[in-house]
């Protein structure tokens, strides 16, 4: 098993989860925040198809507008947690396993998180417990542009630069009207496949082979 460097994402998608399952994890915590990434968004399936959930953040001013990812604060003036939770309930209340995981997931949308990275780590910890696996990994000590002695999986955080990878179909609540929706958040897999989700992820090809 090889080490892979990844960014903590908001309920990581299937591509990222397969990479997490099949490698030893190193979490990149010293990078700069970038817009339009899975740092603050994830995709789920609703009755109208693919739907994005976005966590609002507080943007900084200044000449560059840059800030470290670990210092990015969530803009809790928006009632985003209530909105996301209601959307998840509406989208998955008829799925086979939503009720099984509902009580464990609900506190994430009730607790007030100040930093985006803290919330993302909490979302990953929820998935780890639900999948009965370990996603703790280790943290980077500094930012390194060129990764050595490990896979560089940091490209997986980019929402606009998709890794050319297709995960195998599994049953989804609305696939009768929308067809199978690829590479959604791990929540979609969990709510539809339940205890079979880990077996499903282990059976997928490693996405980083295609980078």
C-alpha cells in the first residue's frame, strides 16, 4: 500500500474515496485555499439529477486575497447547515439506508463549526465510522509542490479538472428518471448501498492510475 497526499474535502466523492481506501493517507493541511474545488462543495443526487451543496466561506481582502486552507472560516451568517440537511433529507429519505445513518450525521449539521477544514475532517470521520475503516492518516508538516515517495492525489480536489475515471454503477434512488450519476459524494453511495459500500469501493480500480 502506497502513501497518497490528499486535500480534506467536504464528504469526498467516489474517486477520492477509492483512492483513500487503497492507500495510506497523508492530509495536505498547509496549502492555500482555492475557489471552485471540493474543499467546500460536494455533489449529491436529487429528483432533478446532480445537485451541488456548497459551504459559504468568508473571503479575505488584500492585494492577493490568498489565505491558507486551514485558516478559511465558514460564513455561518448563512443558514447553510439547515439548508444542506433539509436537501439531504428530501433527496435520500426514500433510500434504503438513510434512516440507518441519519442520527450519526445530523449532529454535523447542528454543531457550529468555525473553520472549513475542521468541518471537512468531521465529515471524513463520519464516513470512516460508517464504512468501518480508518481515514485518520497523518498531516503534512509543510507545503511541498513536488511530492516524492508518495502519490500526489491533490488534483482530486479540483472540481473543474476531473480525473478521467468512471465508477461502476450502483442503485440510486432516482436512476429510473435520471440514469446513473457518476462520482457523487460518498453520502450517495452510503445511503443507497449501506454496509455494502466498503466492499463496493474496494472493488473499484484505483483512479490515480489514470492521472
